[in-house]
């Protein structure tokens, strides 16, 4: 039977239920179906609400509790809903007083988290005056590896943004797409070729819930295409206090050929990609409307969701607002974050395609009652810097229709303003990225901060939002800091050996080679980590420029070095896949094997192990092509020293004693010469600074010089490159101006601009 999809206007039948600024409870509530049909003993019923809230993804105690239910299925799935769907020996657990006590405490902590927040400075300052939540749109979200709807940095940043909005108890709602086949899983074959496999998620086993409309039925929204309607089911990922709506077109309401629209991230066919982004932008606005949620500010994280600007204009015009007034109202309440440094990285659609596919949707003339935004006006607003009238440029459209735009690091704002100045828009601000500390700091380190500094990463706001608090890392004894690091390193080594054993066995390596792995990846060996997307500008193979010189470093008898690589290359990026092949070949070459390793299937889990467990985080992109980068921040807050080109965040993050800078700030137009100079500098720093510092030990076998670098890495990043600092800036410089409110300065805290 065909369900009646929720139509526009239906939401007006009842008063909005999603958000009410007069209530002191600022959370946005989204009603859902109950979820998977697993059975819980009544005494442990709280596991249901724990498992369907991604809060566990940044709470180590909650994760440990799930692993106590069934360690094997937890380590296999790393997803509470999957764990609870297995047969479980509940009676044993019910008889275990320690388990029940831990359950009670974790649940109490969760309930306390969910109920709290009114006391947070954000609510004190703006709670009463903000007319609605912040509506945040992004094409991907990385909350946890068990919800594979992200491909890399953009998604992980969006996930960290949402988690932090939850920690700050901001009225906030996310909108995205539910990719049933996600992003590809990577294996590397015995010749070093990257192989792609797409997962097939069982939605009933994911930590998400089906959203109900105001009529109590599962909510489905629709987007009109020229000859048919495209439907999308609405799901909820609840992330602490923040709901994230995820749209899914793989439903029986749609024609077979339309069901795959949201199957995979950034689908390649241009027409289907356009459909995908229409669902995200237009469908996302309609889903919010159907739930009675009225954002006061709309945040476009990247241009993929730019059609939300058009849909909002259309809705205003349909209410009788004149077109230009409607555009102005949309513009004044929208903010936009740009993520790519070069214009080639921005999404464009052929204007004819847009006219044909989206023209009727927005222009009320062709289909009665659906709007009245002439597509030619939109194409005009979406003309790129080259003035090409045959292209719709999603970034240009977003820039022209936003109240403020920001780049993701200071250096990136310089590049972005250079690139986009011809557009006549305002200055692109710099709001440097950050990371969500509770997600990325390893348990041993987190414990150390809590024990010696009284610092709780869940609430770094409470420490005054200033760097000087973190100077107190000096109070952590060397030995304790070193031991916490070594524990995190050991966890990485165990994980990596295990992964490699599987890889080697699959490649048919001899049993002797598998045995070698037992001794490989020694915790005592200075370890470099390099993990990121393999695009050629990231120059992953720079360290192989001089193999003999590298081999001397790796095989030094007293002061050895090892390198762990990980990362995916986009399925369409042949040169990027070539880089993987080269690294793989090096890792198996007689000269380097046993000291160079490449781990498969880089995801948030591999990233966590690596940023928490290596000694040095290497990043050597070709400057200034890295907009920000965030993995180096994740490493630094774990006490891992960065060794990086002064690009992206490191250009402002490096302060001289918290790691090393490769090369300088001049860009050589001759790429070959630049690569050569950077490689020389990289070897020099390793030989003369990194290796000696690491291997110089005191009488307790602790490298005091090194722990000093570790301390400085932590102290200089944990506030400054946190998403908490980042959200303070978004509030003050982007959100409040777009909400028509004056950004106030909470007493005792420096403003973002002063702190920057
Ligand atoms: C943090 C992260 C990224 C982004 O890091 P970069 O420094 O931008 O490369 C990409 N992928 C995963 C899985 C991550 O956790």
C-alpha cells in the first residue's frame, strides 16, 4: 500500500512541536518509532535509550558497559544495537552486582547529561532571545565507525560540530542523508591495487530510528521532479541532545531507478548527483517543516546543500513574499562554511541539467502551486568566478545567499578570499576547525588530565576557555605522561599487528612472514603515523624521495624508526590509487619491509588508534592546498608531536616548541623544486631533531625532552583546536549576527577574536 507522503503545509495544521524558545528545555524533540525489537529485562530497560543515542560514542564507560554485555559481538560490530540484537545471557548479568552497579551509574550519567544544559553560558546568554534552533546541513556525518555515512574530514568535522553543540546544550538540529551503502570499504590486493566494496547496511540494526510525522505515521517527504515525485523516508540519529535527520530514498514509494539516489556518498552520475543534492537541500527543509522545526539560523556546511536556499525562497514566495524580498530574508538568516581551497574542488552542475530537472520544482508556472522562483534568477546567483553562464556553481550560490561565510583556517581564509573576491561578496572570515576532545583523546590520557589537572574533557568550557589553564600540563609527572602514551601506543600496535596478520594471510604470505609480525611494530621503536585520503597533493610518498637515506633511519641499530600508513584514495582518483600502490610496494620491498606498514580500510576507528598511539604525526601536503586538516589536532591533544608542512591549521598551530615545521612559508612555483626542498628538510628534522630527542632517556628511561614536546602539544591544542572553541566562534561571529542578536561576551571569558 502506498503511504501518503507528508505534504507541505501539513505542519501548519498543528502548533509547532519541535522547538519552543519560551520553554526552558531547549532541546529539539523528534518523535520516532521504538526501534529494533530486541528484548531487555525490565531492570535493564535503560539500555534501549542508551543504545539509540550516539552519546556512547564519546563516553568510554558506556562503551565498556556494552562490551561487558558481550565482548565478542561488541568488538565485531562496535554498535550497541547489534550487540543487543544478539542472544544474551541476561540472567548471568542480572546476578552480577558489579555489572548492575556500573549500569546504574552510566545510565545516571547519561540521564544527567540529557536533562542538563540550562546552566550552560549559551543558554544564559541567548536562550530566551533565540527564536529557533540552528539548522545545520551537511552531506556527510562521521559520528562513529558503526554509522558509515561519512567519507572523511568533512563528515568527521560535522560529527564533532554536532557533538559539541550537544555538549553546549545549544538548540540545534542536523540534516543529512542516510547512505545505505555508505562509503567504500578498502582492501589492498597482493599487487597493491586498492579494491572497493560497498557495505549493505541493515537499517534496523543501525543506531538510528524512524521519524514520525505529526500525524503519528512514519514521515516521508517528497521532492517534485519533472515527471514524477521523489520520496525520502526520514530517520533520526540522536547525538546527545541534538537530533540529526537523515533522508533515505531507498523506499518502495519510489520507482526502482530512484531508490539508489541516496545509496552512496557523492554518487558520480551528474543527474543522480543533482537528485541527491535536491533531496538534501529541498527535502531537508521540508522534513524540518513537517516536524514543525523552524530554524532561526541555517548553516550550510559545504555547498552540497545549497538547494536549501532555493527551497526556502520558494516557500516564502509561495506565502506571497516578493521574490527579491524572499531572497534577502533567506540570505540574512544563512551562514556558509567553505571547505576547499581551490575553485576546482567546488561542485558545479550543468545549467541545462538544472533547468530541466529543478526548473519546474522551483518555478511555480510549470507545476501549479509549487512555488515561483525562476530558475534563471538562481542560475544568475550561482554563476562562478569565471562567469560561465552554463554552470551552476554551488559555492557561488552559497556565498551570494549567506549573511556570512567562513573558511576553516586562517591561511585558508586568505586563499579563499583570493579565489572568490571577484564575486563581490563580503570578506570570508576564518573560523579554524577543531576536534571534539572526548571523541578523540584516548582513555589513558583522558584519565591523566582528570587526575592531575582536574580537567574534564566533557566540559572544557568550564575551564575558562583559555589556553593558560592547559599550561598546567606541567603538573603531570613525566613518568605518568610517558606511561599513558606507551599504553595508547601498545593498543595501536596490537590492533595493527592483528590487521596486518589478516592482510598478509589474505595475500598468501608464507607462515614465516606472519611470524615476523609478532616482533614487528615494537612499542620501543619511534613510530611515525601518516593517515589521510591519498590525493596526490598530500605527497604521501615524499618520505620515499631518498630510499637509502630513509633506510638508514629505519634500520639504525640503537635508534630505529618505523612508519605506519593508512588511507583511502577516491574510487575515481587513479593517481591517488597509484600512491597507495607505491607505498604498498615499499612496505614489501627488501630494503624497507618490517619498518613500513600500510593498514587497510582507514575509518574513524583506525584513525583513533593511530592518532592516539603513534609518536609523530606526519603531514606534508603541497602548501597551500590543505584547507585545515584535523587529524593533526587529534594527534596533538593525545601528546603526539606533529611534524608538518606549515599548511592549514598547522600554519597557526605550530608555536615552535610543540612539534616541527617542514619547510617555510614561501611557495615555490616549481613543484619539483618544492618537493625536493621539503624532502631534504624532512630528513634533516628526523635525523637531527626527532630521533635524538626521542632516544635520549633519563635514569628512569623516560625521554624528558620528548615529554616536553608532548606537554606543549597538548597545552597548545586542547582548547585552541577544540570544537568547543570553534563553536564559540560560530556563535559569536556567524550564528548570532544571522539571528539578528548581539553577540554577548560571557563574563570571565575572552571572546573568540581575542582568544584567536
Ligand atoms: C579526522 C579524520 C579525517 C580528516 O583528517 P585530515 O587531517 O583532514 O586528513 C579523515 N578521515 C577520518 C577517518 C578521520 O578520522
